[in-house]
C-alpha cells in the first residue's frame, strides 16, 4: 500500500518527484501526452507538500509556473492548494497546488 503525500518525509517526497519527472520525460519522448500530463501533475502536487503554505499570502498576486503572463490572486489556502482567480480569466474560483505559484517579486 502506498503512502499519502502528507505522510511522506521530505526525502521520500523529493525521491518521488524525481521518479515522476523521469516517467514524465519518458512519456513525452514516446509521444504519450496524456501520460506525460498525469506524471507532471503528480510531481507538482508532491512538490507542494515540500512547501510551507504559510509562505503564500491570501490577497497577493503570483505568477503561474508554466503559464507565461498569467497571474493568480489567492483568496484562501486549504492544505497545499491555493484557491483564487486567474487574472484576465473567466473569474471562476479554482484551486491550484502552491508549487505552481511563483512570487511576482522573484519572477523578475
């Protein structure tokens, strides 16, 4: 039986991220785009558990990793997910792993 990400140690999470990234790379090389996307998303979620949610501030703006020019405003945090809105988007609330967020100040 596999452990939940929340039950893993930081070392186990880092190892898992490396394995998932390797699987994603192989899937991309083989042209299996759906499998690539699944492994990438799992790696992002595992990475979120390595971060401290307290470092992300509701009301602040963040860049979305892998989506150039797109910004995300956090309304609130629940676990390792930031709930909020994409600026210039459909104005529907959505949740994304905190590992996808980059502080605007660090992005430049």
